[in-house]
C-alpha cells in the first residue's frame, strides 16, 4: 500500500507518538481537572505541557489554547460564537472547507449573515487592492482564511489579508488544519484573533484531538455547555479560560499523542519539515507530469504550496479514477474533498479531482509504487 492521502490524515505518525500514547495512557490515564489524586494530576500535567508546546510552536505565549475533539468543532465554536456576538458581514477565501462553509450556509439561510468571497485572481493571487475595495463597499465583521487549501495546497498570505481586515476592525480567523507545525506563522500577531489546528493532520498527532488559539480578552460567546470539573453549582459556564470553552472530559490519550508529536516537530523544526515536504511535492509533480493522461490543477509557478496536488484524468471521472488507483494499492482521495466552493473556483465542480498529498514521512517505496501504478494505468487506459 502506498499512502498519498496525508491531507485527510497524516500516516504514519512518528514512532514516538504511538509509543508515548500507549505508555502514558496505560500508566496515567486519569481525567484531567477532575480530582486531586495522582492519576488526575499527571493527566492535568500533560494537558498543561501540551498547551505550552502549542503556544511555542505557534509563537503565541500570550494567547490561550483550547482543546476540542476536531477542527470542525473548533471552527463551529468560533464562527457560531461570533455570529451570536453580532458578526454579520463575513468574508471567506474561495478555498474554505465545509467545516466553515456549511456553518456559514446555515446562518445565511436564516438571513442572519452575508457571506462574500475574497478576490483571488485566476493566477491564484489574493488581490489585496480589490479586497480593500470589497471591504470599503461592505465593511467586514469577520474574515476567515484557510491558511492552505486542502484541494490544491495553495498557501494564503494570511498576515497581509488580516492586516487589511484590522484596518476595518474585523475579527480574524485562520484555519490552520493543513499548516500548523508545517508552515511557520506568527500566531502571536495582534492581527490574528483565532487560529484553528487539527492534531491529526500536519501536527502528526492522533485523531480526536484538535483545538484553537485565542486572545485571553476575546470575549467569545460560548455555544457549547457542560461540565468543567469545578464550580459545579453554578449553571453558567465559568469565566476562566480554557474552562469556558472546554466542556466534557478531555481526550487524554489523544493529548499524550499530540504532546509527543509536538516534541518531535520541535526537534525536527518546522522549517526543515516544510523543506522536506516541498521536496516531496516537487518529486510528486515530476512523477505526475510525466504522464500525458494526467492534468495537474491549480499549480502556478512561484506560489507557495504545501504537499497537496490535485489532478484530472481526461475522460475519466475522479471517482472512477479513485477505484483505478485503489485497485493498484495507491491511497488517494477523489471528489470534492469537502470543499465544493474551492472546486467551483477552480472549474472542477461537481466532478472534483484526484488529490495526492505527501509529507516528509512519505517513503521512497510509496513513490516507486505510484510510478508502477501510473505505468500500468497508462498501458490499460
Ligand atoms: C482546511 C481544513 N479545515 C478543516 C478541516 C476539518 O478537520 P477535521 O475533519 O479534523 O475536523 C479539514 C479537514 O480535512 C481541512 O482540510
């Protein structure tokens, strides 16, 4: 089996992630913040340490880290909280995931918000002049940008877009599901209000643990409620952060895995992991462009990308293509990748694309198997 679906979830993880999850959860699997005995205290310790590791990796020691089970839940909590708090005019990039657009669609249907796409040129450049014009015409309350598209891997100039957004006093939210721990971003910047991370993707941790970073004074309206392990007689959520946004029992096994992954990334360095992923992306592009039956979509010279490449096969639907690759042991993702608006922008809607995604841990043997499979497909087309 050759794995080219790292944008869905990275696989394999560094060995340290598997071994530390197993050993920590066997020996310290208590419930963090739910008791004052050894097991609960060591669980609490790993949670606190993991928050600090995230703050260091994202350069935001003064911001707070909230853990959630998925990036989708984190995005829901922020977007819904801001809409309840009166955000009406919401701008998004053309590349947002359904974890953003379905939430917005729900509120758009009820007439509570308007959603506008930021202008991006056909050559995949965010047009800041036009975006300023858009903001002048309809003042933004909230600007949401996917740091990297999960369809074509394009990295957005988040710092510039948010600097502009702040001239209009908009709230800002960056979805780092495809970039945290891979593309260096100073999340400590005053212009970034919220940054969402997915533990199981570029952060190389397990599924079931994700979260977001926010300013301590953000005053985000809570939209989920429940037990926090203290102040139980009070039926309001506590004012303290992270408890205000962390209801329910935390995923200690997941946090242990994320802890080991963060230490591994810190040791390797984000810069090196990005360089290695870029080398793998170039290698992937070289293999794919050798075959005339494949057309790469959304890859423009001199733009910054993560290791995601989308393709089309002439005359074959992307879903059929998925089976063709699966029969040959190649794991790829086909269709719309939960990002229909990105495909509308790229002109690949509704059929979608075949998506290959690599990272620093993609093995030589994966590339060899891909090459063999492509030779075989070419002969049998
Ligand atoms: C850009 C982006 N945002 C959000 C998500 C949602 O992540 P999760 O499914 O882990 O909640 C994904 C997952 O594919 C993604 O690629």
